[in-house]
């Protein structure tokens, strides 16, 4: 991988973006996806899904969870507050192996952001209903 980030121009508009503690690493993470594997929201950051929404640096990163339990808890909280949440993020939970070649991950317990490299192609190993 080249180390060049997707959305480099947009990221450059935000100070310290990606955050300095975002590092290449390996992990098995979880992400909300739609049942249709080709759905455009599956691998798009929030800034592209809802451009009218005010987003900062993280708006150009992909949101992941460090455990299936954290993801399900977040999903339940958001669907209770926002009935359209499943239409935006999907109704499936994908297990996604992340390698150093995919980009830079922010540290976190529960939730992390992936700032993808341009050539990154993410492939879930499994997807189950939420």
C-alpha cells in the first residue's frame, strides 16, 4: 500500500486529521452493513452517506466496533432514538479482518475509526442479522 489516504483532500481541511494516535494495526472488527453486499453505504464514511450533515475529521473514516456486543448495544441505543438508523447503516453485523494495509485505526475500546488507504478493499468474513 502507498500509505496515501482516501479522502486526503477533505482530511487535510481538519487539523490533526487523522489523529496522531491513529496507527496501522491488525484486528478483527465489526461493522453495520446492509444485507445487499453491494449497497453503497456498506463501505462509505458518514460524510459521503449524508453530505448535509456537519462532520469533522471522523466523518471521513469508517466506523467499527471492537466487539459484537459493543456494536449491538450501539445499534439498540440508536434505533430506539432514530427509527431510520437501520435504513442508513443496515441490519447486518459484518465481521471484518483489518490489516496494516487497510489504513490507520484510532485506538479505542468499543468503537474505533479506520482512515482507509486509497487501495484498501475491505472484505467481511461473515455477516449476520442484528
